[in-house]
C-alpha cells in the first residue's frame, strides 16, 4: 500500500512559524529588566549626588531619569544660588561649587567678558570665594557639565527619558518596593530606592502619604503657614491701587487675565494652592550671543493688560532681578506684582498626568515668552525701560537643543511627604531641637505668591509672599526623608521631604537638595549592609559616615 501522506505542507508551516517568530513585535517579548543595589528615580541635583555617594561606597547604582538633562534647576537656569549661610554646605554639594570655582579659573571660561569685568556679586557675599575655593554663581551649561562629569567619573549608568508608570509601575512585597516599571516597558529592580524628583512621583506611586498645598497654621503650631493676606515680605505686591476689570470700574466687564474671582480665604487657614512656578531665564545683553525674544504661540497682548496698568501706576523695577552670572548673562527671576511667576496656574501640576503636565509647562513657557514680547513691543511700556530691554535676549549658547529656553520649569513645591516626623517652621526658626541631623539649611522661610484676587475695596492684590529670616542655620532630621515604616521600608525621599509648606520654603534650595541626596544614599548603603529597613538604620553609624564625608550636621556658633 502506497503512503500518500506528504511532509511538504508541514515543512512550509514550520518555516512560516520560524519566520513569524523572528519578526515578532517587541511588546510580545519579556520586558527588559535592570538590576542594581540602589535605584534612583529623577534627574535633579539630588539624584546626581545620591548616585555619586552610592557609587563611591561600592554599590551598584542606576539613575532612572525622566529628563534628558541632569541637574534639575541647578543646570536649568538657577545659577544665582540661594545659599543662605555657606558654612553649612558640605560634602558633594560643596564639591560641586568647588568645581564651579575651578572652571572659572580657566581663561577660556570667559568668552563673553573678561574675568576682571565680572562683578563677583552673590547673595550677600562674593560669588567667587578664593579662600574657600568655591563659586556660587554660574552659567547653566557649566553646571550641567559638572553634573555629567560626576556621572562619568563614577561610571554611573543613567537611563534617560524613562518615565515611571505611575498607575501600576511599582511592585511591592512585604512593605518594600521590589521594582519599578517605566512607560517604555523597562523594569528596574533594586534593594533600595530613592525618589529624587521635584514632584514625588515614585513616593506617591509607592503608596506613601503626602500633602499638597498649605496646611492651616494651627496644624503644626506655626505662624507663617496657611493663607497670609496683607503680608508682603518680599515686596512682590501691588503697592498702588490697580483696577482689576477689563473695563476699569466695571465689574460686569469681567476680570483681566490672571486674576481669580474667588475670595482668598481666611488668614491662617489651609488650602490646596501652590506657590507660583516660573522659568529661570538665562538672558544676555551681548550682541554676538543674544537671540531676540520670540513671539510665542497664541500670543495675545490682552493677557498682559494688567502689567500695562502696573507700569502706568509708576512701577519701574523691571531689571531688579536680572542677577549677574558670568559672561554677561543673568539668572532672571520673578520680581514685582506682575512678573515671570505664573500665579495660580500650577495648582493641578503635582497630580496631573504627564500629558497634562506637558500642557501646564507649555502654558508657563508661552506666558513668560509673551511677557517679554509684550514688553518690547507694546507702546504702553515706558520707553526708557522698553529701549533698555530691547538690548537683551536669550543666550544663544545656553539650552541649545531647546530653542535657548530652559529645559526645567521651577517646580518650587509639589507633593511633600507626610512621615512620622514633619519638619516645621519651629525647627527652622530654632524653636524646636532637631534630632538625628543629616544636613543643614539656612535660607529664609520663603514662599512666592500663591494667588491673585480682588480685594474688598475692588482692587487687585497678590497673596502668599513670605520671607522670614532664619536666626541661624538649622539641622534637618533623618526622619524627614524616610516614610512611615508601615508604608515603605526601602524608600528615601530627599527632595519632596516631610515638611510643612512654609518650612519647605527654606529647605527647597538646590544646595540642600544635594546635601540630602548624598545623605539619603549614605543611609541606603547602611540599610543594605545591615539588612534593615531605612527607618532602622543606626543613626550613630550614619552620623559617623556623614561627618567623614564632610557633611555639616550642626551649627556650632
């Protein structure tokens, strides 16, 4: 009997299956996984110092960075450093400012002006301290290069443009984070995790308690928390009566852009509002390095009608916060009643989706670009100020891959962790002792305006501007960077630390973030070595490590 069965169809089918497997789409394969002892999420200055400390202590460390650029605000335009008392800045934070100093000792660092022409002005002290070999004022690209040098020298792996899956990207087991997953599908496993973002995204996704907005002053027994109408400690308020309505004197015509129709609230009460954000622009008046202020998308001069009225009231302080940095450039910050702070337009940012945040950031960019375009084109701007401003523009050699515009919005405050220990103004002002210090701060209690409203007399006014000087440098306790043990045992949070709104106004400075980032990594290393939760790290051992690394923990004078 002849066997008529043929193997040919099966061979063809087998070849088809082999070909299909070779052409399989990526999402059908297992996610790519990366392992480290310590996984750091974020690209801020705190992320960099944390990674360097961990690497120097012999741990495998990776940075999962949602940004393409490292350094956060330090490389994003904030070059006129908010330092307070420089004596309490130690460790890798001081090393950063030492490297800034060494950079500007080189002759080729001074391209747009001579070194001796630089005024050497800092915040109350010289920008360049030859005795201490530190420099506190710098150009954005210099800061970024130093951050990248830290990474290269310590052979740290950075995964850029990797965004945490905030919905279900954090895997936990027995009170610990096992891994995090990004939107690209990559998985990062670690023994310890550090959230070094300005937003606290990993902290929130891990189920750690946090707060957004201002607490009522009674919550922590504070004076300067909560709503503060009638308090103008920086002078960024309307000093003269300015009409808020589209048709002056006619409430029925509606409010001008940027003014809320809501009542500001009762003094001392809490709310969910945030102090304003802005971009710290790097401007120059050097004609060979200047790029004209661009007209933004959707520009409408009516959005700046309120500013025209401010000028008409006699305000002339336009250039008061064009703070000098090297090479005829500035770190340009908010100043006055209507300036670069986009008041009231950031409330949704902390909890917003990535797409929503992108829109908020773009709105801030358009607002600020429109502000400067208005001032160089509108005839109602005083001629002497307008003509002078026309000699300024964006710096051509900064942020070259982003149209010379800063790549980082100044997120002055977003989420703040709520742990077993909450830092308050009472610690900042020296009214309460700080236990288990891991670093120090010294800046004033500082909050930018939070809302713009209409007073009972029918005029426009700002609220939220606080600036209360700390009498002396203060310590920051270890408890402020660790969550409640019941919530997570292997996470440290050096940026969105456990703090009241007003205390955070002092602690939220870039040198402090670098200090706390390094201290967080030192604690993570000890937690790994001793096989304990971060809450159970022996402080005596951590203190010895930090002091050995030249961290400043207590103020002796």
